C-alpha cells in the first residue's frame, strides 16, 4: 500500500513536499490538495500492483523504502508525491479452486446480461419493422427506432433497415 498526493503544478508539489519534510501530516495534505478522486478521501492511500500505474509512478512506488517520501514525480497526470506505507509483497496466484465459483457466477451473469440485451434489441427491431404498434391515442415521448438506429450505427458501423 502507498499514499500519494497528485497536484497539477510543480510549485504546489514542491511546497507540499517541503511541508511534509518539515513534519506536516501527509494524509491531511492529501485530503486537502490531492486531485486523485480515488485516493484523496482516504488520505492518499492506494493499493496498487506493479505495472498498473505509469512507469515513473511505479518506479518510485516499488523502489522507495517504506515510509520514505519521494520528491515530486511528473507524469501525464500531474505531479505526485509518493510514500510507500508497507513493504512490497510478492505477487501470488490464487488457486483455481478458491475462485472457480466466483468466476462461474460472473460468467453466468454476463451470459444473462447478454441474453437480455439481445432480447431488448430484437424487440426494438421488431417494433421498428412494424410488427408492434402503439394504440391510436398513445404516442411515445421518444422514438425507439431513432435510438436503435443511432446505437446500432455506432456499434456496428451500419444502420439497420427497418
């Protein structure tokens, strides 16, 4: 686990780094200044896996001694101040028997979601081909055929013919 503060400018990163060096609370500064929505409210705490972040960030996060503070590091996201909070734990593989049920459940749910999406799309297509009609006094707020044409065109590159 690490803690980090992400800011947009080098002057602010340098200012925060000096404050931390002079004893300021890292977590409080992260909550106040960090631009990282995923860790800001946790005082900058973040759990990462090597290779998950950009190279400059990874380099500091996985080579600094625990509790050490990095000087500001520039990435495409801005300037980071990084503090490893715990030792790097070696990667491990979870045995299949421990995750098999969860994987099966996730795949089954995905299959159900795909079947439901296909049913909805097919029903809209049937409607747009004239197989389903509204009652004389009812007019929909939005035309489902317009939505179907627009979403199908962006996903497949072609527009279906009604």
